C-alpha cells in the first residue's frame, strides 16, 4: 500500500468543482482546502507506485481546473535502537 499526499493548484473559481470531483475518487481518503501556494491537499491510498503514477497523470491532472500537482510519498521512520 502506498500512502501519499497530493497538493493541487487549482484555477480561480474552480475550487469547489475540483474538490467535489477529487472527493468522489476511491483512492482519495481525505481532502481539504487550504490557503497558500496550493489550494487542495488530498490523502491518497493506492496499491503500488505504478497505480499512483497512473492515477496522478491520468486522473488528477486530467480534471478540468487542476493547474499543477505535487505529490509527497509518506515514509516510515526507521526503528531506533532499543525500541
């Protein structure tokens, strides 16, 4: 399982439309609107990196109003000695 956070920059006045479309997609587990350089942050869960590539390039970036994305892949911290 790959867990990622995708940040999306959205064209003006398209926020609600993009939010609603992204929220309805099965890999999207959470989505919030934010202020700043990006407009939306979505938590995604996919089966593999290949599935992630396909979803970002062919689904998220294809949504009308999405200008740019940045995807952050979650990492597990290594165990510390004595844990």
